[in-house]
C-alpha cells in the first residue's frame, strides 16, 4: 500500500509538470478568437482574426474573448481529469472514481 502511495505521488508530480507544459486551444465566433491555455488553465495567449479587428466591432470582440478563454479552460479541466484518472488507475480505493469525477468542477 505504501509503495502504491509513493507511485501515485510520483505520478502526480509528473502529471503536474506535464499539465504545465501542455497547451489547449479554445475558440469562439467560428474561430475568430482563439485562446491558448496551459493544462492548468492559465491563459498563455489570445489571437483575434485581423478582419474582426478591422471591422471595429468592439462589443463582439469583448463577447468572444471570454468565450474562447472559457472554452480553453474547460478543455484544460478535461485534460486534467483524464490524466488524473490515468495516474490513479489500478488503485482499489472505494469512492476514488467518484471523487475524481468531481475534481475540477
């Protein structure tokens, strides 16, 4: 049991580093705005289609940016959950799957 705990701890540390280095992309407005976040959900960059800027639709731009960021962050949470399940697979801990499904919500 102690060895399993150590393996999970090492797996979690590696997973955190991998999430820090992974990038997920969220989009809004059919790709007019793209947001890139880390696997931890930290915003890395925003790209706005030049035509959208040229059109000068400030309200639309302000609406699409948070949508793209939220989309990227949601994808980061999904990635985090998938990786967490991978790290803890094989552990026979009652209720662990249920607890992990609630993680990050």
